[in-house]
């Protein structure tokens, strides 16, 4: 267990067949700034689990696939009083994590937030969407999983965690509910996230699809907050 009263950060990463990325992502994490890394696997058929364990992570296997199930399980197993939910194909710098730690140490009113994000792509379109996401996070406190989402443990538990009924969009749903609950903050410098999910349909078409799906999720999350 970590010392009582000390700010402790647990990083929770859901995985499914991430052998290509998980070891390098974890190895880049600055161990002096975080307190534990938890990987929750959804039934990988590659070497994700063994590579995560080799990299020093606490590794668990979720009985059910789905990011919401995996993230909630990881939160339940974690020991930190700040939870950082992160993707297995996103890189974060020591400076960004130091800024996160300072944020929580300096402002007791902040309950959570997310990071600025850039993609590992030369696409001008994706660059523009990242700048829009920066504005969205600052103005509304809405974040996606590939940005990283952080929250104080007590607030995560009060909100009931991620909605396990949702197959997609559990990240946006949670951040909308979180932002309605208290003060959130966007933190930089940006994390670097893989643009691989845009390769199949193209950046423009995928972004339009994401926007349509996301707006429905936002409306649903707002209805939850009114109950």
C-alpha cells in the first residue's frame, strides 16, 4: 500500500492484442513520476500479457472483453488516489506527468481531466482535429481515451466508473459526466497517439463518423446527469 496522504498515480491500460506497442509504451513511462502501471487484458491472442508482465506491469485478465469492463476492473485493483486511464498506443512525456502531479498537488478543486494530444501522422486534417480537441477539453472538459483521462479516485467511485453497458464511447461518456460534476483541466505538453485507426477509412471519413457517434454519447451522458 502507498503512504496515506501522499499523492499516488496509478496508470491503467486496457489491452487486446497490443504486443506491437505495449512494451515500448510502458518502457517510456517515467518511473519517478508514477506509482504503478496496471494492464488489464481482454483476451489477447498474442504476447501482450507476457510482454506487459516483463515490462513490470501488474497484469490482470478481464473475464469480459470491452474497455469499460477492463478499465473498471483495473481501477478496482489499483492502489493510487489518482487514476490515469491510458491507451496502449499512446506515449506520454515525463514533463506532462510532472504537470499532472503538480496540478493535483496545487489545486484541490480539480477532480480530473485529460491531456492535449497529437497524432503520429503528417495529416494536416488530423492536426486540425487535435487543436479542436484542445479547445473542446478546455471549454467543456470532454476527453477521449486516446488523450488519456485522469480522475481522483473518490470522484471515479462517486460517478460509478465507466458505463459497462456501452460497447464504444465509454471514455467520452465518463468525461462528460465528470466535467458536470466538478472542475476539470487539460494538461500539456501533448501526448503522442497512434493514428492507426484512421488508416482504414481515412482521416476525414473516420472523423465524421466519430463526431456523429460522439454527439449521441454526449446527449446520453447529459441525460444521465439530470437523473
